[in-house]
C-alpha cells in the first residue's frame, strides 16, 4: 500500500458515504480543515482520529483494515521531527495586545547573539494560559524547523502527582531521536544531555501547567535558537530573576474579548440579537475564558434556547467552584459546569462522571468506554459531545484530557450519584489486562503466565489486534494509563488483577529495552505477589525483575531478587518453576556466569519434559544449547538444537524456532564451519523478520556478518552489519553504534570480535 493512497482512499470512502467534507467533519468531530488536509496528504492521522473517521463513514472490517494500512504507510513516510503541540483552537479570540507583545519577543530570536528567550505565562486556572501559549507557538512554528516539544507538567493536578523533571527529560530525549537505552539515569545527567542535544537545534518548547520554577529549571534548553514558553497558575518570579524569563500575566478577558469569544461559539447574529443578555451572561461568567467556552458550547448545542434562561439560572446559583472564582462575586463557574453537565443527554452525563475513574492525565476512547461500561462507538460519540461542550480537550497524541478542575467536578458528581466505583475500576483493569495479552500475542509472545485467565466481563471494550503494528500501537496508546492504573488500583479486591496486568506488560518493555519501566512494573507486581503469598507469581515476577536489573547492569540487585525467587520455587507450580529457572539462566548468562546459566537451563528443561508441552521443551532445549555453546561444548549444542527444531516446527512456534536456528549456526561457526553457519543464520534472520522481532533479527545478522567475514566475504559482512544497525536504529537501540563500528572496521583482524547482542527472554512472562 503506497502512502499516497490514504488521501484518495479517504476521499473515495467519503464519496461512497455521500458526505461532503463539511459533513464528514461534523460526523467525526474533526474540523473541515483537518479533513481537507488528510485528503490532500498534508497531515497524518492519529489512531484515535482514524477511528473516529472510520466510525463516521460506517466502514466494514475489510474497509477499516485497508484504510488503516494506508494510514500506517503514510505515517511511516513522515520525517521524525517532533510535532507535539496540541491543536490550535479554532475559536481563539482576543488577547491581541498580549499576542503582539509575545510575537515581538519572538522576533528577538536570532537578532541578539546568545539571547535565550524564555517566557512565563501566568494566571489563574481557566484564564486561557495554555490556549494563548499554543496559539502563539503555532503562529511561529515555521521559524523553528527542528520541531516542537510539549509537556503537561500537571503542577496543580489534584488527582496525580506533578510530573518530575527527570521523567520529562527522558520523554524529550526519546522524542529527539535518542535511543531509550542511551538515555542517562539521573536528573543532572539527563538535563546536561538534553542541553547538548538541542544546542544546535531551533525548537519551540512548551512547558504547560508548571508547579513552580524548580520544576521548570532543569528543562530549559539554554540554546539561543529555541523558544521556551512556560505556563503556570503561579507567578514564576524565580524563573524571571535567575533565568531571565519574560513574564506575561493573564487576567480574565475584557468585556469586548468575552463577547467576541461567546460570538465565536454561538454565532455573531445570535449574540447581536440578544446583546444585553449576552453582555450579562459573560459578566456572570466572570469573563473567564473557560467559563465562557463551556457555556458557549452548551448554547451552541441548543440553538433555540434563549440566552435569558441561562442568565437567570446562573444569577440564582449560590455555590461557586472555588478554584475558578474571580474577584467578581457574580462569577459562578461551578454553576456553569453544572449547567453544561445537565445539558448533556443522560448517557453522556453518565460517561462524564465515570471519567473520574481514569487515573492518568489523558485517556483513550476505549479506556473511557470500559470505565463506563459503554460500547466504543457510543463512547466516542459521547466524548465528542463532551469535547464540544468544552468539558474535554484533546492532546497532541489525540488522547482525551480533562482540565484538572473539570476533573474535580466530575469526581464530585461521581460521588453524589453513588456510581459503582469498584465496578468501573475493575472494568478498566480488565480492559487493560485483556488487550495487553492480545497485544503480546500480536507482538510474537506466546507466554502469558500460569495464572488462570478470565475473559473480560460485560461492558469492557474489546478491540481486535491483528498484527504486530496494532499490538505496538495499542501499548503506545495505553502505556500511561497502564502505569497510572497500576499505581491507583489499591482496592484489595483488585490486587490480583493488578498483578496480572503488571506481569503481561513485561514483553512490551523488554522488547524495547525500557528497563526502567520494566523494573518499576515488576517491583509492583512482586510486592503484590508477596502480599498475596502467591508463590508462582512471586517466582515469575522476581525472575522478570532480576532479568531487567541484569539488563540494566545492576547485577547485585539482580542476585538479591533471585534469592527471593529461589526461596519460593518449591511451592510454585511446575510451569512457573521452569520459567523462573529459564529467566535465572538468562541473568547468569548476562553476568558471564555460563556454567551456572547451563545448570539452571538444564533444571528448566527437566521441568519442561515433565510438563510434556512441545513449546516449553523446544524452548528449554534451545536455552540449554545456547549455554552449551557458550561453555565450548558445541557438539552437544548441535544435538540439542537438532532435537528442538522438529518439536518447535510441529507446534508452529516460529519465534523459538528462529532462535534455535541461530544457536545452531553459532555452534557450527565456533566449530570452524562458517559456510554451514551462514545458511542457518539466514534462515533464523528471515524467520525473525516474519514474526516482526527486529531486535533478535539484528542480533542474528551480527552473527551472520561474523560468519561471512570468516569466509573472507568482507563486503558482504560489512553490508550485513549495516543492515543490523538499521534495524536497531528503527528500535531506537544504542547497540546500532556497535554494529556500525564493526562495519567500519571490517578490515580489522578476524579475531577482533564484536560483543554479541544480548539475547532476550523472547516470550516474556
């Protein structure tokens, strides 16, 4: 599928549905400009945007698959320059004086050598700080060709802790193309690395909703070609005093700006026809942009509702939402939010209340549907209604975001309505657990753990994940919700489900070398398993945690965790004993303790034979064979591989069959038979490619290059190492540099071997 086909396919689907561009925009909740840009190939659809378009077009499964493939092809052709700004607000109004000032500040970049431009936009919640900052950033984005970085620092989020600068810097470095494994640990190291990475770039950096100057300071790039904009409810005087930041304090709108903002939402004619009521209405809103936006959206949804009715209701309200109160005593933002809530249809109102069950800063339609127990298409429709009502916004990735004070309102309503909080949290965890398992299968993991699996209950969204790309996209979409849900699910009745979710996430983090996240998840899972006194889960979680620690180079901690696993092995089910021994073998291999690795591999194989499952016997034989060849017993390794391959072929376990062909080739190479080794390496590399395991495919290509070098095929070896480096670059893995170094040094003595790419556990927990 050619990337250029997407726009044409979308246009054809719209024509078949007998929709104009305007009609599709209205049905999908997108802007007319956004639909037009997609059809002309000027923008790339996010997964959530694509889903909304396909729902609006009423496509069947085959049509959805074809359009998804075309969108994927278009996405893969886009250069990897970060474009993280949230969408600009179509109804942006007012702020002409402030906007002119900040645009003049932007003009200073490049005119004063060494001048660093930092601007702090302050003001109360709902005053429009983010709206102004995003609009400003979009206005000048073309002056900064190296892209835009954005983060919501959640400095005043009542439901979650503020984002730590170290976490933000890790995300920024990965967005700038740094491999995950190359991102340093520690705040000081990451800050220095970030400044180095952006020193020669021209970027817009938008740090939204900052807690204080200290949260922001480590994130400042210090490059003269960058524009840094910070928003906060606090006046960041420290940033101005010590870092030379310009400060811009936003007050509520002027009366004229508020009227223009209301007219932009309900129409100039309607505003003019009831000008006195409109004027009183914006004053009752305290001229607060958030309040005007919410009430304007509600009026837009009710075109026949007199403005006078809303004025009278707001005038009679007596319970202002404290955090959104202005100096004007008539401004009652809670009443505005309550009015907007009551204007929703009952289903959308119920969904809005259940959004309080979602612990992360942003969430997907599927997660929201599961929390509320609604079908996904209905949830999407209701989310569009909430967005139209300005109760929701969308982030740069297409996720749905609740303003922190609107979230507080949703939580109040949830408690007042006595909705079943436990059921909502359980459905959310079941959604995440089920799809993490499905994504694992799509990503090539056949191992899901020995714990009994129960399909998700009624009301849980179920989305088919057909291939590796869809599995990876699902994890990327939900990983923040997963991490937040794991931390928030403290109800004793949810502990086991939380533990199972943590366990099935290990394959995703291992496959990407995300060892910090893997350590955090497995520590939580291990603590829960110990609390539940579940010996099998203790062993499995401890084994996975030890593997992540060893992969991170923390061998002392890995050994300590292995002691925990070994203390519970005798009480664990045989399958968990086998898998834990397998993981311990991998840890010992990474530590260079090959004899111990072989001992554990053999113990695992003995247990696998007791189980009698060809999947596990084949895996056990390959692990033993690999350890044998590492200890120099290559003939024995060949025999183990020759026993394993027919077993793995009989059950179609292609991932492990690929690993075994690699082991077989490696043993033959060590025996001085590189010609035969080449054929087996080529088979292994091809099979790894077929199951989309690029990391292990790169490792095998490294072995293949060594074998070709042994045969004197220098140019072929060099090309093969470069192929391996390219695969690792796609994964953002820093080991690509080692592969390129081998290619560059291809004329070095044959004895100058490169270090092997470490073999992963391949099938997770």
